[in-house]
């Protein structure tokens, strides 16, 4: 388990979303995964090991099982905007 206390602990995740050009998909998954002050989603373990982000279902997609990510924040929408970019920012890319 890895714990971080601020946004800097998510910087690598943010950079991978940008590099792999999956920010729009990530934004969609993150918004669907937000509930209250938590965002809970799952990542494919094999893709993560290779340095990529591939969102996964909680069960059944990989024999290794997924990585569960739980983000707690006072403002989930602001965190999602920072991670995946605001819609108007993505249009300019």
C-alpha cells in the first residue's frame, strides 16, 4: 500500500495520463468513480508495471487482479481537473 498526503504523490500518474494521451478517458472514469470526497478506481497491474495506465474492473480482467486506488479529497472535481485536464484544456492539445 502506498500513501500520499498531497497532490505531488499523484504527479507521475498525471504525467502518464498526459503522455499516453488518455486524459479524456481518464476524466470519464474518474468522474464515474467519485462518490462524496472519495474517488475509487482500479488499474490493470500488468500495465502499471510497464509504466502505463489502463483502467480495470474490480474483478475478472486479469489473473493478477487489479490495483485499487482510493483518493480522498475535499474537492474531487478540482482533483480530476488537475489530473485529467479541464475539457477546454484538452481541446487545445
